[in-house]
C-alpha cells in the first residue's frame, strides 16, 4: 500500500501544480473595458480600463472623464502595478491623479518586506501598516476572479488613497442583465465599507469565463446615485 502511495505522489504533485498554473492563466494577459456613467438616464461620464500582464507583472489603468456635475470633481486616473499569480493581485505601486486638483495626487509604494505602505501626498510621506492581502481601489473588484466561487460573502482590504478600509460583499441573488442586446447571467452583491454605513453600493459580477464587474450602483458624497455599466470590451461575455 505504501509503495502505491509513493508511486502516486509525483502524479498528485503534477495535478496540484497544474491546477495552480491553470488558476494563474485563467485571467487574460490584456483587455480593454469601457463603462458609461449615468445619473438617472443622463450620461455624466465614462470610465475606460486598460490591463496588461507579462511575466507575472501587471499594469492596470482606469481613467474617469466626467460630464456635467461629475466634471466638477475633475477627471481622475488610477494606476496599479504589481505581481499577479494564482492567488490574484499583489500591488507594488498605486497612483491616483486628479487633473483638476493635482495637489491631491497620491502615490503609494507597497513594501511587503517591512509590512508597510509608503504614501506620498502633498509633499509629505506617511506609512500605513499593511493588512493581509491588501489590494488597491483600482484593481480590487477584479480579484473576484481568484476568489472561491459559490460563497455568499467576500471581504477585501482596500487601499483607497491615504487609508486602508475593509470592503464587505454579500450576495443577494443571481440576476440576468442586458449588455449591448445580450443577456448575461451575473451575481448581484451588496457592498459596504465595514466602518461606514452610508457606503452601501451594488455590483453585478459576471458568471461567465471572467468574473468582471459589468454594472455598479454607487452613491456619491454629494447625494447623487451613479449607475456604471459596461458598454465596450474585448473580453468574451
């Protein structure tokens, strides 16, 4: 019996590592996504996302261009760079740029060797303690691709800018939404920042090959509800 176990062990290891490789490869090397932002039925902006990875190094860029009332907030650019593996994203650098208020630009450097994140803001440096599996606000929703499917609850530690907050998501139901005249099955989640009861929002995650956010509903600081919906992508939906 022990002899059989010894013979099978290399096979088990091969299967194990094959599963790891499969998980790491189950995310595209590059993709493009465009969302429209609406307040009621009025278009108030767009968000474009460009992602690319090579040799386990990824870059992620999200650009928001506002119209109407959202223009008052200034166009924003989010950048995330780091490592991607079978467990998901490990950010190394995060940047937030506001074209209208460049003095509020933020650069964050992740330093896992000392469990610190260095934040550069208004010419000063501050250091945050790194929480386990911390992500940045640009990339964190795409981490759903690497989380165990079938769970009703998910938690993410998210660097927003100068603070790390815990985001909590509870599945409400499966729901079919229409994207460019195509019906797509999604998982609808209610989300909230754990320490902020007024931060409730909703995200529809695709149940297709890639678990990407297809739609979001967010409340702004100035009292408006913004609906964000995917309108273009080169990902198979």
